[in-house]
C-alpha cells in the first residue's frame, strides 16, 4: 500500500511518484479516462476542425502567394472559426479544472482509505465543485496577476548576474507553489488567503528538494511529450520534402498530407499533454502530503490515536 504521509527528500519525491504509478497506475488512469476521456475526445474533434480551417488557409496562401487568398479562405469560414474557438476555449478551461482536480480527489480518497472508483471520485468532485470554481475565479484576479509580476521582475533581473539562476528556478518554483496552493485549498477547509500562506510556508521549509523534484518531473514529461510529437513531425516532413514526386502531388492536391500531419501532431500533443500532466500533478500531491507530515506529524498523531483506540 502506498504511504502518503511520509517525510521525503529529493530522491524520495521523485522515486515515490513512480512507485505510486506502479501500485495505482492502472486504476488511476482507468478512472481518469472514464471521467475525462469523453471531454478529451470532444476537444480533439474540435481541434481537428479548428486547426484544419487555419492550416488550409495557410496552405492556400502557399499555393497562391498573396494575402487575399489567406484572408478569403479564413473569412469564408469566419463564423465556424469563431464558434469552434469559443467552444474549444470553454472545453480547455473545464478539462484543465478536471485535470488539476482529479489527482487531488484520488489522493484524498487514498488518505481516507476509500475505494478509488468512479462513484467515490464523482462524489468527491461534487462536494468540492464550489471550492474548485472559487479557486479559479479568485486566481484570475489575485494569483495570476501576482505571478505575472514575479515573472516580469525575474526576467528584468536577467540584466544582472543573479537573474540567470532565478530564470532557471522560476518555472519549477511557480509550478510547485501553485500546486501546493491548490491542494491545500481544495483538501482543507480553510480560506483562500490562508491556503496561500500555508502553501508558501510548505515551499519555503523544503524549497530545494521540492523545486528540484518538480524540475526533474517537468523535464521527464517534456522529453516524453517531445518523443510523441516532434519526432513523428520530423519524420513526416523529411519524407515529404525528400521525395520530389510526393511534394508535387501534394501541391496539386492542396498540400493535404502536410495538413494531415500538422493536425495529427496537434491532436497527439493535446492528448499526451493532458495525460502526462498527471505525472507532474501526482508528484505535487505527494509533495503536499510530505510537507503536511513535515509540518504537522500527521502519521505520528494517527499512531497515537490508534494506540488510544486499542487501549479502549
């Protein structure tokens, strides 16, 4: 059984993330795709039509190199383009909220020793939907502007020597803080700003192991994502542009193969991006429970409570 409450160093934060998926991965992703799969499929379909319109307009401009050809192609599909874009944006928001919330729910059920199944996960989502929405709405006006200021000041500091290491630390630091903040606010019945302060305290207390583990997990996800997107794209482009007959046929047929390759890469990237995010988010959840153990000695207190129960 996977132990949530445990004091962890850098290597444990990384290693226990993979141990979690060894023990829980099959059930985790089964429920993830049951809950999120239909929305991801719908997003992929909308992506397909949305990007097809744009890519077709761009390729038409390549065949007939003048600005009017591109604008005419886009204008003729303007209503569909705007409608699909709006629907796609709404779907991305909903899927992102679910993506961030799913590991929170899953790990909470583990903490409560409840079965991690569809019914219990949905029940947890229903109980937390208000807090999830409030978090995202408040973050638009509080957290995101603050993060923007931090990023802006960090990039300005590049002009002095200290800015270079700060840039390297910026992304994993912000990712760790936002994740700890979200886990704290959703799982604990405390206010938004209290959760903000507690997340900051967690990160400050064990900064380098947390940020280091986040950096490694982010690197792993990006490399994996690149394998499934960049490499197929390069292979497809090499095949087309090293075969004169193939490229000539594509010109005559409106660059259909090139368009299909680009659309396929976008679809693959979308699916794998959301799926691989779970690696990062579970790692942040393990970090959250590790930090709670560091601050509150939860496992020790539970052991004391059990001793009292046994004596009774």
